[in-house]
C-alpha cells in the first residue's frame, strides 16, 4: 500500500472519530436539555450520513453505524456506562438504529460516487469536445496554406521558365509566408498538447528579459516590416528564472497577434519594467483595438476576435490561450487593456530574480 493511500486512510479515520465525538457531545447536550432518546438516535443516524459524505470508504460508514449503536447504548440507555440494557425493546431499537444508520450512510456514499462519476463524465465529454474542435479547426486551417503552397510550387515547376522575376519573387514570398505560419501553428499545437497532458516541464534558467525580447523579435512574422515595432530597453538588468523558449513563444504570439489585427504602418510598442518584485512586459499597439464583446474571451482556447482586418485563414485561436497557460505556469499573470486613444495593450508579469553582485 503506497504512502498516499495510507494518508487517505488516516485522514478518513480522523474525520470519522471527530464526527462521532462531536455527535456524542451534542447528544449529551440534548440529554441535558431534556430531549428524548428518539432525537438522539436521529442525531447518530445523521452522523453516519455525514461521515459517508466526508470520507471515501464504505468501511467508515459501517464503522460509524456500529459505533453509534455502542455509544448510544453506553451513554444514553439505563444502566448507563455499561453495554447492558434493562428495557427488553432496546435490542430491537439498536438493530433498527444500526440498519437506519447503515442505509443512510450507504445511500449518501452512493450519491457521492454517482456525483463523482457524473463530474468525470462531464470532464471527459468536455475534453472530447475540445479534441473535436481542435481537429476541426486544424483541418480547416491547414487546408488553405497547404493548397497555396502546393499550387504555387506546382506553378513554379510547370511554368517557372515563363514567369518574370517579380512574379517568381511573389510566389516565393507566398510559399515562405504560408510555411512560416504552418511552423508557428505546429509550435503552438505542440505546446498546447504538453499543457493538456500535464507535461509542461519548465526548463528554468536565469535569463535577461531584454535578450529574450530581442531574440523573439528576430522570429516575428515577415509582415512585421509593414509595422513599426519599437522595443525600449531597460536601463537596469532585469533577470527572471524562466523557460526562455516558452517566454519567446509568448512574445512572438502577442506581437504576431498585434500584426494580424492592425492595419499596415501601425505602431507596436514594447516596454519592460520592474514593479513589486515582478518584471512587467507591456506590448501595446495603436490599431482598432478589441471590442468589449471580445475582451472577456480573448484568452479562451479556439476563440478568435471578430476584427475584419485579421487574415481569415488564421482562425485557430490558440495563441493567446497558450500565452496565458505559459505565464501562469511561471507564476505570473497576463492581462488585456485598452491603449488610449485606440489600440490594445497586453501586459504580462514574471517573478524577478535579484541581481547578485560579488565584490
């Protein structure tokens, strides 16, 4: 028997004994106040039901039913403080009390078991629905870029000799854009799978946040050239113990999201600061912003904003949901707010690591 099971047995035993003690004290109080024995019997039947609800084993229910009969006989029937009973009807009373306690306790335990099974079934159904949505979204989202890549490649193979250089460059560019988007999608899917399976083992190391952001900007979508991205480096060394690859993925997803939902020539501003032991990363854009209707849902899996600016093919809705999971796993938080006068601001925090200077 493993340690965890012993702990459960110990906790159940404590709960069982504590509930019986409390019930007995209430029974003595009832007796002092002049309540009848029937009221005290009802109290012990309720005790057996409560024990069945707060413990995990039917043995506790059986034990509490037997213990209730013996305690009632010992403390509340004449002669007291013995297991004898002068009244000839008491044996039948004890039997009925035991059966009633056992039945009510067993029913409570069965109801708890049924509730747990329903909860597990609901969770399983939800997971299956998520998987179905994921497969449906993936199949929809993969079709367009793969068709574009294969079509453009086919044109180049069949008619490349007849295309001028500008046409070829455009086809190369389209193939590159679609392939890079597919790579980003696969990265997000792999990370989501790790999170859902509980396998997000963070590879933590002390990192300069400035360097992580700088490196992330080197991997941003090629369309970033159509936007003005400004990163304000901090004057002080801002260190955090993080999984650098995952934090890079957060920054890439947020900036790509800003590029996706803003018009050309928009400004994307990145600032970092340190507040109350946390490093704050603020990524703001001056696009049309996110509607009040969309704000509560932007971090939900499979949710995509209704902005008409977005590329319609990129509708999987994993990026921001993944960002939230990664930041929470690091002990931080991520929020969305409005950028005045227009636009959106995504802010996330990470626990800061103090700089140690050895003299």
